[in-house]
């Protein structure tokens, strides 16, 4: 994402995750036509939704997002009994949107392609973030990540930011163009035994988290290092959870941490720096900043 300098000792902290406010939950054993617009061939069943056809299939929600916006989160739990298949989550999708051989429509999409198990049942897959406008597709990002049977894929859009959780506790952010449309899921080329066993659609949280308490900030200043720590900010009952603390130094982005401490090892003796800490939640809401100014000591000349 943004420019990052050296940050030491970034230890993982427990995530304060209170949960997304879901407005639709479906295990896809059958397809309710009042909830979903179906494109392509899908096979609902006791284990969930299968889509073996290489042409691609999708379910785009007909249920309005409760706040009237086109911003939402879509979560899909995957049953992966075998290698192969492509599994897609859509946001801001037009009716009939899908990927695959007959790709079409407008959408932001997270796609997991070809999960592959080795002999020890370790799994890796390719993950892609796409944006499509009337069938013209742009690749936003591509990366590899571990996968597993029972994994959870999450995709959210808030403003011009897509948030992606590839079976992780905290999201990665990607810039996208804002659009209109509905959430949904899709798949193609799925082998026998694989399925989308659960889909949940959630509203975007709109309340910014509380700021870091300035009185809780502890500072240790050395000639070539500044250490800071603070008390964790708790997520509220309606929050999607705290994602990270973003650190700015002298007004410029410095880095982020999921723990409640960081070290700046790019300072000089006798320098003054102002550090501002922002709390960012899982839906990209940002707290007011808490600023502290630190002076690094100057070596004392020997007499």
C-alpha cells in the first residue's frame, strides 16, 4: 500500500473482532429465486453450491443492502476436498455478472484460482482482484496465498477501497473505482466434492473507532531509536473489529502495526519528531489521530 519505513518488533496482537452485521445468510442447499439472480449452471445440494461448468456461473443478490448503498461485505466458506476450481466473490455487480469463459458484466471481484493440495495436504492458490466495467476487465492485484478445506474468503468495498481477507484475520487494502451494484458469488470448473457451503452478506460499519488514549502512550527515546507503546483500543459491539494502528511521523505515513507498540530506528540524536497514531477498523474507518512529540537525546561530551 503506502510507503513503509523500518518498523521493529511488530508482534501480532489478538484481534478485537466483534463481527460483521450480516443481513443475509444462506447455506445454498437450494436456490431461493427471491434472493438470488442466477447466471449459468449451478448445482445446489446438501453440501452447498457446486459449479463444474467452465463457462462460469454466478448468484447475484436481489436483497437490497440495508443502508441503501452499494457498499457491503461478502463472505464465503469453501469446502475443498480436492485440487482445482475457481471461486469468486462479487461486489457492486450488475445482474448477470460472472467470470469464466463467458465473463460478463460490471463488478469488483475477488477470485481464488486453482487451489492445489500437495501430498501432505498443504494447499496454495492464486488470488486475483478484478474490476470490470461492462465486460472490460482490469486486474487490480494478484498474489499467492495458502488455502484449506473450510477456509473463509471475505471481500468488502468501502468508498474507493477494496478490503480482502484470504482466510486471514485482518484485511489487505486495494484501491478501486467506486461503482453501483449488488454482492454475489460465482464459481466454475469445480471438481466433485468441492462447494461453496455458506455465503453471508454484511453491511459496512460506518462508526469510526475510538482514538488511542494519549495518557496511555509510553515513550522511550534513545539517540538512534524511539520506542512507543499504548493501551489497545477495544472494538464496540457494532464494530467489524480493529484491523491495525497506522503511524504517521511528522505528517507522513510511516507504517502500521497490529500490535500496540512500534519502534522507529530511523532517527538521529537531537531530533524532534511528532508521531500520530490512528486506529483503523476492519471496514476502513479511521479514528481521530493521537499525536505525541518526542525528542531524541544528544550525546553528552566527555569532560
